[in-house]
């Protein structure tokens, strides 16, 4: 733990925070919250497969006898939110000082912890060997150590575009959180797909100060961190102005796509201290409260 990329000390400071439940309630879902969904105090409604952290008392042993799988009963006002956290582990995230990956890794932990503390189910996704890897659905605060162990093994080395991999899977209706620099040609298609699956979508875009304000001068060779393609350029004022114009176009396009599909979108810079992002930026954005 001493050399961990995860800031464990953050966990003690999160007790006063919650994931803003407004967008969850709008979809009729509930974890430890009351809603118009289904809950334990009224009548039986449905089944779902057991996940670690579920109450053993709600296991339907008759169903186990028939299917040899554990199922729990759902009752009125008790359907917790299913929260998918997509952590982009492509090589471009391992850039900047501090690295974008440091911010992304810790934000993934924060969202996972707050969701588990609220009795929601989470599934955390990364890229591993060109495919989506995940924790499987977890529930309950006691699963925090599982999340941390998973995140501590993450390597930001993939050349795969994570956004291309997301549509290869089905996801339960709930919330999807994307944490990425969004260097992808497929962003709108992914958002469209998740919206089709009735996901409430949170998009956290992280860029480095070097990407926002490059200071290159003279003749330089630029190397794409993921494709390793090279290009020689001269760092003139006209080049920098063209870069700034294209960067603004890129960011505006992301913002417009998020507006179109009703996503919660927040742009973050690695220059902003991690705690300020959590306790200021995300609260102002309405994502945390």
C-alpha cells in the first residue's frame, strides 16, 4: 500500500459526500434511498442473481434448488442502482504531471466507494489484453478492498480505444460513468448506445496542462503514445494557433454531444489538485453533493 497509486487517505474524507441521486430517482432506481421503484417494506416483485454483499436472508433457496444458482428477492422500494464505472487505461492516460491516470484512478475509487456506501451495485471496467476487464458486480462497503486491489493492478498501457469496446457488452439499466481523455472517434456512438440502454451517463474528461497549452518551439517530432505514429512539425505561432482552434473544436464537440444525450459532463485538468476536483468541481457540476 505504501507505493500505491491510490490515495487511500481520501476514503476517510468521503463520509460527508454522496453521489447526487436526482438522476437515479428520475429513472426510478434506489439503493439506500426511497423511490417509486421496488422495496422491501411492501410486496415481492422480482428476482436477480446474488452478488457479494447481498443480504443472505433474501436468498430464495427454492430457486437455488431449481437452478443451482443463488437469487435474491426484490421487493417494492428496494431496487438499488447498478453503476458501471469505465476507467480508460489507454497509454495516452499515462501522460502529464501529475499523470492523467493518477486523477482517473482515484476518481474511480471515489465513485466506487460512494456507490458501495450507498448500497448500490458497482462494476468497474478497464482494458486488459485488448478486452474489457471488470470486477463483476459488487455491493456493500466491505467490497471497498476488492475495488482497491483491482485498481492497484491496473496498468495504463493499452493501445486499444476503450470507447470502441464498450458497445460489445450489455449493461443493466442504471448509471454509467466514463473517466477518460476521450481521444476517440467513437464517442458519440458510445453515448448513443448507452442512452439506448437507458443509462444515466456521467462523463469526466481529463486533459493535461501540456495538452491544453503546449509550449513547443522549433522543429520537433511528435509520437502518438498509442499508435506510435510519428510526425515532424515546427512549433511556430501559426501551428500553436491552429492547435488551439482544433482543441476548442474538439472540446465543444464533446460538450454538444453530452448536451444532446443529457449526460452530466465535466472537463478536468491535471493541474487541479485531486481534492479540489472531488470537493469542489464535482459538487459544482451537480455530480456529488
